[in-house]
């Protein structure tokens, strides 16, 4: 069956199409994609993974369906909630001056 594995950095995106047997897991497809060899920051044992934007809890047991796209997610550099608080505080500070 045909699946894709995708990974993106701020400057590059790679999508690898694979033919895998029925019963292939998210983790198996990620390994077979070779993306961990191409992007040294990927640690397949810890990187969050998902299918079409839905994060999977256990990549080693989640079975893929034909046409699925596995996504490898980079860790967030900054917490989005903290970023919003910082921006809100800056706007409040600027409006008082």
C-alpha cells in the first residue's frame, strides 16, 4: 500500500512516498522513509508523530491505512501560550506610553 512520510524544517520540506505492506505502523514507515538519516535532528524514539495532522499516542502500534501521510513534528522552540502572554504584555506596555 502507498503511504507518505513528511518532515519540514523552517527552510526545507521533504515528503517521501513509500510502498509498505499492510499492517505497517507509523513508526515503521518513519524508519523506512530514511528521513532520520537525512535530518540528523530526528530521533525516531522521541519525535512526535501524526497522521494528517492528528498526533498519534503510540507510533509503534498505530497501523497505517492506504494513502495515509505520516508527519514527523519538530519540537516547539517556544511555548505558544508564553509567546501570546509576552506579546500581550508588550502591547499593554506600548499603549500606556
